[in-house]
């Protein structure tokens, strides 16, 4: 199957590291114009320079922190107003909250995570919706977590909020399907990113173990006995962003190497 995103425009959130960056690079490789969104301008500039430039692709970026939803709302409105064309693909992706037992979490942690992971997703979806509706087609892809299917011990706040994001996405799929807009959730398992490394170091410290011990434990909890890579998640993003996925919506896609236990 040869996938092409030529003449498509995608906004990829959290796109200077990990899964977001891998997705942006892969979509651009297949002809898509990319708008990167992240909070560090230097990283945005570097990532933008790495994107495929063949076919006169015009890649851009927006520097904004998803911990400030009001600023995101203002900047994305201004950007889309100046863009002059609809966005075909939206990849919602953002870093998760700190780990820790649920019972120890402060109320403020839930508010921050809810705004970052759900409210900002909603702001982005509402912003691109009019253009997708007018065009009669679109893709909204939400990067969440395999915790939607099976909670991950030690990630209490994340487990809670990620579940609500999944339900939000599935509800949106029901509402937007009539306009030809497909909405799907990708549930990555243990994926070798900077975020996972931070979690491994934190867990190793709390348990008095070596970081490699934690990585090995996670790998053993998959059928493939290894961690995933950002590129492997990005491959699923590519397919769901393509025209070939036009009859797929409202689904949770686990990309987790066969994670079967906590």
C-alpha cells in the first residue's frame, strides 16, 4: 500500500520530541505540509529544519505552552485566520502528568492534567472543525495511552484523565462523522521516549532499583518483550491520516507490543 499525503496540511501537537516529532517527520516524508506546535522555539526551529522539503512543502510552527489553554486558543485562532485554507489532519499529542499513587495526588494536579490533555485537545478540534466541515473531510488523531484499556500502576492522575480523553474522542467521532471527519485514538504502550525515561528514573528511585531493571520489567510485560519506538507509533498515525482509512472512526488503536499485564 502506497500512502500519499500530497496537498494535505497537518497540525501536529507536541511535535519536537518523541511520538509527536516522529509523526511530523513521517507525515512530511509522505508529502504533507506540517504545522508544528510545541513550547520551545529552539526545538521547533530545529525540527522544522528536519522536515522533508520536497515538492515545495511549506512547514510552519506555533510556539505555545499547553499549560496555558487561553494562549493556545488565541494563537491557533490567529494562525488559522491567516492560513487561508483548511487543515486536513490534526494530531493531538501532549506530555502526561507526573507519576505517583492516585490517593496521594493533589487536586491541582487533576486540573492541570485535564486542561493540558483534554481542554487543549478540544480547543484544537474546535479550531480546525469549520474548515474540515466545509471540505467534507478530515482526520483528528488523539495520542493517548494504553492505560485507557488497562491502568498503569503509579500513574494515577494520567490513568484518570486519559480515560476521559478517550471518551471525548469517541463521542466526537459520533458527532463529526456526518461531515466526513474521522476521529480515532491511538493508545501507545511502553514507548522509548524522553517521557518514559523520566518515569523509569522516578520509579527506579522510589523502589531502589536500577533504571535498566524498570525498562526490563516493562519490556517483559509485552508479548514482544521489548519497548516500542516513536516511529512504530507514527506508522499508525500515518495510516489513520491517509485517505485509505476513510471508513475507520471512533476506535481505540492499541500499539503496545501486546501489553498484557501491569
